[in-house]
C-alpha cells in the first residue's frame, strides 16, 4: 500500500496578482512614532510596584533583594520533603 502525497493546502499566487497568499499575512507598514518616542525615552529604566508605602526607595529595594533567602528556604524544604507539584 503506497502513500498518496499530501495535497498542497496553500493557496498559490498567480503571476500579476497583488494579494498575499493568505489574508492573515496582510500587514500595514506604519510606525507609531509617539509610542516609539516614549519607548526610547524610557529605555534602560526599570520600575517596581509595591505596597510598602511610607518607606524610602532604598528600603523597598533592600526588601526585594532579600527575597532570595525566602526562595532558598522554600527550595530547601521542597527538596527535603521531596514535594512535587500536583
């Protein structure tokens, strides 16, 4: 029993036809210059959202940097208990 070749499901473009192969391929070639300017202005900046109000930025950044200790404790307990996700 020989296999028959798979049918070509892709629509072919005839010579002189200006439409793309598939309607989903259509794309506009415009650039949102306002968004581009905003993105370039903020390039390299990082922002964090927090619920620690009333503290200075150094306290918040230090609290974030201390998270590795909590993550290490959870990783150790998970390994010791041989816990796996359900």
